[in-house]
């Protein structure tokens, strides 16, 4: 569990246990897209999945393969912007570095965050 709000763009793991299918229901990497302004124990995230969508919509974004190789499973990965949600910091854990074993929160960068925010707007009609 984290005791701080990670920076926007950080990739951390979120334990979605307790949610109900078809919601996300397992532990998976997520990207922090905004901090909650009034509650320091909440954070807005979008999940990452290695399952390619059957139909790719404008709210499905493929992550850079180099980023996936360095920080995730190495498999092609998709940001599922249609499954944006706000979660408690108690659900979040840092990513373990493959080489050093140390935990950290790699960052996808501001360009990716801008694309994710546009995709969230598209799926929600904003």
C-alpha cells in the first residue's frame, strides 16, 4: 500500500479485488492520471492490459514497446481508458525493478498522459 499520491504518469500496481466483473477484478498495472485535490488517499487511474482489444476503439492506446520491456511484462500492452476510475491508495503498490529488485514508479511521460486524457474524454463524451 502506498502512503503518498504518486506523480501523474506514474505506473503502479492496483489490486482491484472486491470489485465485481465485468469491472477489473485482479491485480494489474495502472497509470496515474490525476491526484485527488481534496482527499490525499484517492487517485485517478487507468488500467493496463496485455490483452489486445477485439475491436480497437479510440480509447484503447498501445503503450510504447520499449517501456513495456523495461517496466512491465515485456508483452504488448494496452491502456484501457474506458475503465478509468478513482481508487484508494491502499490498493496501490510500486513496480518491482527486474534488475535491482527495488520498487519504484516508472513514468510514461506527459505526451502519453495527454493522449490518455483525450481518450477518456472520447469514451465519456466530454
